């Protein structure tokens, strides 16, 4: 203990130390504040081993994680030092608040911090207007669509987390264990400025009818507040405020059994929304019990896969017989192209299908493509084509949404290709051809 304190203060001059095993894997950490609280204040023997006072449950990030991931951990758990690991789980550095202030993401960091300390829904509504400024800053700095989606997801997470805390202040402590989960693009960390709500609640199996009444009021409060922050209510009502999606863990497990074993159209629609889920707040063990059941039932399930393929092929890229773009008319008689429906959702669907067949655990579409490339499902050429196409169509959507902010028009995914130059239109057609070719390969592979 004394030797570690000497190293921290007199040799290296740092405020924290990491304890590793013989393989250099992180097993604990200690800070100068811990030394004060756990040694000096309790009059511990300074010759005791450091393992007797070190923190063993440590929150970490990987080298290739976003800076914002460290920010979230600091704010959620009120900690100051985050170890950075490589993928061999060896410590390669650490992050402090001082490091973050020097980073270019300071605008996003300040917004997350303000959200964390907001004392009312009205304050959060005011803060929600800064989301567009953060988005514009990322677009101006030419951030990748993947990073933009992840940062917008973190902001969405932060708003949701704070609203849940405010709901608990409003209605009192929850009467049983629960987990608030998000689904769809939010779960995949692929949020954009027109994202709506896809959320639900998992309740402990001992929840009573009285408990359900509490969570009915609780979820209505959170979902209504999210809509006031411009996260629109889900048109299909896939929200925690809908009683069907606020259920005990055992009911959720039964849902997944029914959906995966009998993939009829209505059940498949429900499963499509909840194929990806991620916890935001609450009991992690409760979430794990449902998520492990979900993963086991939907992974490498050929009957389900064929149903998912059929469903995915219902939507084809809008290329006419002579390879011209097939456009629709919006309410203002403009010829538009819904880039989400025409390309983004198509790609999300078939990349998800192949990932599930390989029992992949990643939720994010970009990460799923990387996984499929690593296991040899996608060769180098196909991976490059799909990766570049996916980022291109997402970039188009973000550029469209940026213009909507600048022109004070509705934010959506409806592009107007007639306003594009010939170069952009050709790239868009190329993107649709790549999507269409991959769908044809899927059609032949699965015989649908």
C-alpha cells in the first residue's frame, strides 16, 4: 500500500494507479482520494496489500471507443478516472475530465453535463434545442455518419436517463426492480434528427398489479416528455407507455419464443422492432435474463431467417427498368425519395440477417459489417462496397437534415433528387444497384 502511494506521488506523479495481473490484465485501481478515504480515514496499516483497498469493479473504455463513451461513464457513475484498454484487455492509458476539456467534442460534453444536472422538463426542452447545434458542428467537422449517429444516440440516452430520474422524483421510488430498454435504431446507436421513440420496460417477475399502475403513470410521464424534446411518439405505439410493452421478464421471454417460433407477419413486425434492445436505466441482471433469451432464440434460426428475408425483400431499391430513379410525390407535389425506406432500412435488414445467422452479438450496423468481414461472410470487395454505400446513403440523409435546419423546414428522410447534380444522382443509382445486387444474392441463397 505504501509502495503504491510512493509511486503515485513521488515517482510518476499521477492521481490514480492501475493494478494488473501477470498477463497485464486490469484487476483493480486506486486513486489518491481512495487512499484518503480507505487508508488514512480508517487508520489502515500502510503495509497491507493494495488488493485490500483497491476498487475491483471498474468502468473502462476501449482504445477505439468514442470519447463520448468515457463522458457517459463519468457522468453516470460520478467517477473521474477511466482506464483505456486495448482488445487484449491491457491498460494503455486513462482519461480524466481535464483530458476531455481539451478534446474537440467539448460542445457535446457540455450538453451531456447540462442534461445530467437539469432540474425540470422545461430545462430539458430548452437543452434539446442545442442538439441541432451539436449536429451542425459534427457535420461541419466532416465527422463520419457512424460517429454522428453514435453521438446523437448518447444525447438521446442522456435525455431518457434524466427523465427517468425526474419521473422517480415525481412518483417515488419504483415498487419493484425494472429496466428501461430502447429498441430499433436507438438500440443500434444509429439515431438521426428525425428518430422517433422505440422503448419498453422489463419488470421483475414478482411485479404486482399495483406495481404495473405505478409504471403506467411512470412511462406515460417519460414518453410524453420525450415527445416534447422532439423525439416523436412511435406511430406503431412501440413504447413503454403501451401496456403490452411494459411486462414482466417472463412475459418478454415468452414474447421472443412466440415471435421466433411462429414468424407470422404481425408477430414478425413486433420482433423486427425488438430484434435489437439495449438497457438505459435499471437492473442489468433483469435485462440480461431477457436479452440472453432473445439472442438464443433468434440466432442461427433458419425458419426465422427465411421469414426475415421474405420481409426484407418486400422493399426494393427504387430503380426503374431503364435504371432511372423512381420517385414519389410528397404533400407539396415535390418528387421525393425516402432514403430510409429505399436504402438504409434495406441494408440494416440484410446485414442484421447475416449477423444473426453467424450468432453475432453486435447491434450497430457498421459493427455488424465489420464482424461479417472478420468471419469471412463478406469478402474484401463486398465489404468495401457495402460499407461505403451504407455510409454514403446515411451521409445523404444527414446533409438533407442539415439543410432542413438551415432552411427551418421539417426534418425527415425525404430527399429531392431533382435538386441533385448529375454526379450525385449517378452515385445514388450506383448505391441502389449495390443494394439490389445483394438482395438478389439473398434471394438465391435462401430460395425465396
